[in-house]
């Protein structure tokens, strides 16, 4: 068996198209959805992320304003500026780049940002709203991106997994049509950014969820992974998930982004002719042999592209909530 591809680019485009249509509908009502990006200094990763986020927002019809603050800004001045941005009714979502040097992020961002503008879902309030399925909550983008993959490929996932089980007799009318209802999922990640919120998103839709991590005993971990219909892995280590750990025909979503320097067969660095710097390769947490045993699998990189699109969706959602639009 060779795994079929869960095409993340198609999913990302579908999300952006949906956002663009909603943005146009909002503009027709005189409302322009807008994201405020707060950046301190000129760190390379921040500039790269800013460029990518701006491009994605523009594609979805969302305006972006960048607030570039000096690298040596004090915590007091940062909070003052952040409060000004936070209070601006024209800005519906705020993305504050982290980590911050010499600034307490919990106080400066988490303790200051309007929960309804928290499109990166960094506040405890939004995590709490996620737990109780509060419709005014904003959820972390990577877990939502993973859910978008599951929903986009719902028919394929149901065809692969439902044949294993008897019909759900206690499901409410229409509930059994939800791909997540009764789905057995194992998440290899227990972070506040991915594992925990993802488990809530799945549980709220009646999936059965197991979370395993580096401190889970190997025998227990392997049992949970082997049983699962869908295995979602996102660790900082390559080859975390190998073919012998999953069941035949399992569906694998690899949401990790691991970058390594590239070398040729002789061990020599591969140099980018344009930049003169050593090339890097992007890996996931699943080993190459997983593709030979899984029925469906996301490519790497893949989920990351949807994550950017989900940020657009959060901005649109925040804009609608703030304007009382359902």
C-alpha cells in the first residue's frame, strides 16, 4: 500500500476562498476586516512570517497594518502601544510576534489583548471558551488547520474507518454524518498550542481521543497509536512515528515542521547558489515508511499552509463577532 495524499494546498485554498467571499460580504456592509501585526525589531523569522501572513491576508481580502516597534522598546512603552492598537475599532484581530526580549509576554500581550481580537488564541479565556464550545471563542490556528483537513476529506475518512464499526445507535439525527463522531484519534503532542486544543475540538464533536507524549510508557503509547483510525503527530523530532506503530490503513496527519541543513551523498553541504548559504530541508515527525502502511497521509510541509489560512478565518470570525454578525 502507498498512502494517498491529503492535499493541504487544496484545503488551504478552499479556506481562503471562503474567507474572501465573507470579506467581500462584510465590505458590502461597510466593514473592512483588518489584522494588526505587532513586531518588535527586525528578526529574520518575524520578517518572513510577516511577509507570508500579509500575502495570505491580502489574498483573502483582509487588510493588514504592521506596527513595527523598536528592538529596545521598554515593557511600559510596549504595553502602552499595544493598548492603543487593542482599542482601535478598525482593527479586528491582533497578531503579536513572540518571543519578546526583556518583555513579560503574559502581561504585555496575554493580560492586555481583547479576547475578541485574540486571533492567535493566546489567552486563557479563549482556551476556556474552546473547552465549553463557546461560539464567541477563537481557537489556535494549527489545531483548526488539522480539523480543516479532516472535514475536507470527510468522505474519504468515513469510507476508510466506518466499515470497522457498527452503526452508532445513540447518535442524534444528523450527528452520525459528522466525520468526527465515533472516530478513534491518537494525538502525539500534548502542548497548549496543538495537542490540548486539538483534543478539545475533536472531543466536542464526539471523537474518541487519546493523547500520548514522550513520557507515555512505550507499551501504552504503542497500544493507543495502533488502535487509532487517525494518528496526528507533531513533535520536534523526526521519525517519531514509524510504520510498525500504526495499523494497516491508518490515516496520518503530520503537522510538524522540522528544518535540517542539507548535505549531499558524500556529506558535503548543499549550497544555495543565489544566497551562498547552505540549503535546508523540511521534515515531519513521521518516518518515510509510514507512507507504505497508511491509507492517507498529509505531505510535509503541508498543514502549515492551512494554518495561515485559518488565521484569515479567525480574523473574519473576530470581525463578525465584534460587529454582531452571525
